[in-house]
């Protein structure tokens, strides 16, 4: 089956001789799949999306939508944005303030070159799409009377109403308050799946990426570091940057003692030895950083492997959870314990277990914390 979106060796430089903003990126999005590009500001994710949209002109590589090449600088191919059969939803709502909700959503049907049929057909399509996004009762209201979340639903409906081959979403929830962002995030995935829409979504929010994406691509400095389902990104990060950016804030420094298959034994100095999974070809003597998430540390437990004695340095009670800073052989880690009671006192000794399957060892190149 032809991929809805295929990106091959994509490169974008904003000036001759400049460092590429997008550097040799390759991935595909099968029809009906939602792929999320995740990364910090300046990583190249939005530039990649804008190249797909035709709003930026790549300096190398090839972009195909629905099997049709829409950009290939080497052959002089550059299809205009309006000819690419895409929809776009932006950070700003980008609705027409002088129109009603219905008029906003109907606009692309009335002005697309291939037409949309009779007025009755347009009305039916608009009603169906407004029903989908939960705005049918607001059809005749001025769009300026809506809340921010409702205006973003109008923008989504306007992009969905003509059923494009590909929907591009550039941080569409970032301007909403926290509670509304969470609610609309969950509804957005439901809506896209109900329509069978293929989506390319850009965000810097890890929780958004995990909820929305069938696959997540983590980017840094213009490069795509890893593209995988959320569970794999979260539990088997390809390198220390992916681990850190997706929430593995702890890093223990040590020296590799031995490696067998995908498991490494690492000397942490005064703390002792630790067993960790590694995707990298580490060898005895290499300096390594062991990454792990605060929520995976077992405080007050001594397991069969990776069991240590620690000391609570600081405690931060947060109601539904408590965050502890724990010293481990001269190094410090953060531990998150769920529950409404804080069980461990500052300056107290505590047993601690770091489950081997949740510890990931990488070559220490100084990039674990960004």
C-alpha cells in the first residue's frame, strides 16, 4: 500500500553553507496513521512539517504525498501548497472573525478547485463535520463568540471537511489552558481515528505525543534520532537524549565492567554495581551514563537485582505524590512515589531498587541532560 506521506533524505538550509535545520530526515506515514514529531525548540520538527506543507522549500531530498512527488529540488519539482491535498491546523486558531462557524467550515468547500457539489451537499458535509467535533449546535454563531477551545475545533473542522489525504497539525493545543488542552488532546485522537485521517503532528509536549501518536519521532539538531511506537520510545529510548527528553531525568555515571548481549554491568563507584539494558556497543572500560525515570525507582524495597542503600536528602510533598531526592553512593537521583502519604523522612536511610529493565546505559558523551 502506498504511504500517505513519504519523506526521503529531507534537507533544509536557510542559507548557503549554513548548518541544516533539517538534516537527512527519512520516514513514512502509512494511511490512517498519526505520526508525532517531538523535540525541543529549534530541533527541526516544525521546519519538517512546513516543508511537507510547501510553506518552506527544501534544499534536498524528496517528499511524496499519496504516491505523488510534491517536492524534489534535484529535479526541480515543487508543487504549490494548495495542490498538495493537505489540511493544516496551526497554533493560532486562524479562523475568519467576520464569519459564523458554518461559514468558516464551509469556506474551503466553496473555494476548492475541484468543487464540492451543490449547496445542499456542502451543508450536509459541514453539518457532519461540526457534529464530529461537537459544534453542531454552534453552527450559526459568530466565531468570535466562542472560547479558545471551540475556535480550535472550528479550525479542525475546516481542515477535515474536505477530507484531505494528509492533515498537518503544528502544536494546535499550545495556546489552550492546561485542563482544556488535556481534554481536547484526547478528543483529537478520537476524531482523527473516526475519520481515518492520516496525520503529522508537531509538539514539544511529551504527554501529548504519547497520547496522540501511533508512532513518535524524536528530533534534535535537525536529525531524527528515533521513530517508534510510544511504548518503545518510552521504554527503549535509542540514546541518552531521547531518554532524557522523554522524562528519564536521572543519570548515574559509571564505568562499564562487562557487556553480554543487550545487558551491561556498570561500576557506579561507591554505590556498587548496576545491571542495565543498552542499545549501544559499550565495551569494558567505557564511561557510561545510566538513565532511569523517577517513577520507576522502588523506594523502601530491596529487590533481587540492583538493590542499594540510599539516603533521603530532600522531600517535596505534592498531595497525590511525593518527590524525594536520594543520595546513592555520592550521586543523587530523584524518586517519585505515588500516594497521599509521605512515607520517608529526610536524612533517613532507605532501601532502594532500580529494576534492571528500566535502567538504560549509554556512552557518556555529555548530552544526557539538555
